[in-house]
C-alpha cells in the first residue's frame, strides 16, 4: 500500500482542492475552501461531468420514499419464544432518473429505491429486518484496496446495514467487519426501546462505506412514541423525510466518485459533489397546502455540510435534533447539518397560497415548495406546543471518568508521519475505550486538525457539555491539555440529545454520555465517510456492570 502517499492525503484533515475539474464545472456552486498544501491531485474523470447549473430547475416531483411494510412474522434465533414483525430489505442495483433531462443512473438501493423505504417504528415495539445482499459482485465505484478492510482478497461488494442512532445489541448494529457478500443476508433485531427520534439507516461495510452510501444505500428510520404523538405535530401527508446528499454525475448519467491520480490508491480525503439530491432527485418540487409541515432533515452526504434556509424568509421551527425532541421549539433562519446530523423542523406555509418557497443551501435552490390555494374544507394546522419534552441537563459531576481523545493525530514515533486517527489509534489497535454499562463518562475530543469532524458514537445518546479553545502547541510539544479560554456551552439547538457532534477545529469538544445498552463491541467514528473508511473509526467495548 502506498503508505506515505496516504499519509500525505490525510494530513491536516485536508479538503479537496477547489475547483474540481474547473473547465467542466465553471458554474458549479461554491466548493469547500481549498487547503493548497494538502490538496490531493485528482484524476480527470474519463468523461465530462454534468454541470448542474445547466439543468432545468423544479421539473421533477420530490420523491417520497415508500414506507416499509412487514412481510410476515418470525422468531429471532437468539431471542426465541416471541414472533416479531419481519421486514425484508433487499439491496440491489437498479436504474433511476435523477433528473428529467439526464439519462437513467445505475444506483444501489434497498428494495430498488434510494433513499430506501422508510422504516416506521414505535417505541417498545421490536421488529426484525432481514438485510439481504442481492447486489452484483462487481462494485459500481472505485475501491482502494490499500485501505484497511478493503484488501484484494475480500469480495469487492460487501454490505452491512446500520441504523444510525438506534440502541441495539452488539450483534444487530452493523459491525463493519460483519459485512457480507452478495447472496447472503443477516437478520437483525431492533428493540426500539428509546425515545422518539429521526434515525436513519445506511451501509457500514469496512473500508467501502463511503462507496456503498454514495451508490445509494441509505434510508430513513422514524421512531415514534406516545409522548411525541400527544403533541399533535403535523403528520401523515404533512410529515416527510428529506434526505440530502451531494453527487458528481457524468454526462452519461452515471455517478462519478472522485479519485486520486494514483490508480493503485484512488482514495480521496473528502468527496464533494456539485449537485444535491433531495430524496434522490435533483432540484425537485413539492406541492404543499398552505399549512404547517414537519420535515425530517437528514444529512446523508459523504462530507458536505448544509446550511439550509427558506426563501420565504420565514424561520424553520426546529423541534428536534439527532436523538429526538428538544425541550422547546426554536425559530431558526438557518439550519446547519454536518454529515449524519438530523434536524426535525416544522415549516409553515400558511398565508403563502399560490406562492413558491425554495429550500436553499446557502443561496443555491435545492427544492421548491409550491403552495396550493387554500381549500377551506381542510382544517388549519395547529401551532407547535411551547413545551415539547423534558431534556434534563446531564451534570459533569455525574461522570465517573473523562477520556481525552484526539481527533486526527498527526505525528508518529519520529514526529513526522501524519495519520488521521481517533485517540492516536488505528482501527485494528487493541480496544482502549471500555466504558462500564450505565456509567457516565465525559469524552473530550481534542481536534488537532484544521477542520471540523462530525464524531458519532453508536449505541448511545449524549449531550454536549461545551466547546473550549486550547493550546495546540502545548499539546504537540508536551501532550499537555491547556485551555486558553472559557468553555462555550452548546447553543439551544445543540442542547438536546445528540448522537453526532461537530468537533470544531482549535477546540476541545466535550460530551457527556451515559452508556446504556447491552454489553459488547460497538464503534465510534468520524462521519466524514472518507475519514471513517480510512482509520478514523475505532471500536469501543461496553463492559457489563459488576
Ligand atoms: Cu451513521 Cu457508524 O454510522
Ligand atoms: Cu451510527
Ligand atoms: Cu474526520
């Protein structure tokens, strides 16, 4: 494996050079800031890419993923004695039009759909899902065989599904090394024993997660409970998941995943597209009534973050974050989402009869709402209640231990190598994070890089204590954690239950976690998928309490 090259690409948490393929993408929306020092050389795609600025806006209806239906009942062999509803999610290749004026695109999806069917769960009503791999044996996108877990002796196509944000047993969580080849399946049990929340599912195969999700393997998983139901939030036709991700598309309609200029080591440090898919369509529209809607916003992108706003200049009313309802609704003109983060929002179209409203990222229109004229037979929607759910703050004093964990260690024994890791360890190093069941810990994420990383822990929900500036020099010289200013408590929209947190550059991001769940092995990782695939993921072990 071209080790030194990879180190180079990883160093300083590099972002892709801007612009990508300048000649082809002149009118593309702003690309992330270039870090010239670390920018990898990108290979030219072997055919021109679609310039999304040339695509007609709002000619396709926004797809609403189908709701999954159980196919029967079954006993789980590890939990005999009880038959549970059984869903089947078959992963296969299929063709879909991403836009009216593009040729059909080959995608991978669950049940022939990307996003896959929405799984609707109710609190304390467990069910089973059989995740079946019926994909072709050849991968749609370029594998880097030098990456850990994607070696040449493994089947190219491997998948394992994970429900992001679900508290499940260690054998049902989508352990990355449990990924299986076409022709196989796994039966997972979901207890749904947790608060209502906007969860989502996606692939998690070791070393190729970024490619499998880019190919289309993701979907929504909405967990409901009676407490939330009692709030009379918009539901039925007035509630929808909205999954956002960015892609590069070749003129023949096929997905293009960027590669380095080294065919033996095609991995790039972050894959950004220039076209945004909303539930699998480019620039779609949705007809709405002049009333309130509930949108479950989910960032399913590999690396892109969103800063969403409405052209109506009305605020989103944010009612929930990753792990469910906030204490009170918040009016927000902009909703920021890093990869894997969710925002549960209510948008009010009343009084906008006959008008259009665009969802924007920052100024680029992504989706158009077309507000119908009022139909007086329909009841107006009720306002969002002023109190949503009690979210008691977790006190730092309840923690039994604090772990100092670096994000993006940049040195080796000789002080010159640069690797993107967590806690300075590789995936295959012995487990270092081993919390005891039901104990409370503080994880202090010391970001050594120049970029924000969305850090996700499986199994648990947590709260953000603070983000606090620190002295990087003191850390690099002496491994001394020296704070240089007061901690900043999370803003209200980040003060609810989270499962993914933005670890900002130059900051120690401190989270507090109660490790509830079944003992066993789980993972935590950066949710920039290119980082996750290349060592920025670690196992953790939940130890049984004495
Ligand atoms: Cu969104 Cu490890 O997952
Ligand atoms: Cu997860
Ligand atoms: Cu990262």
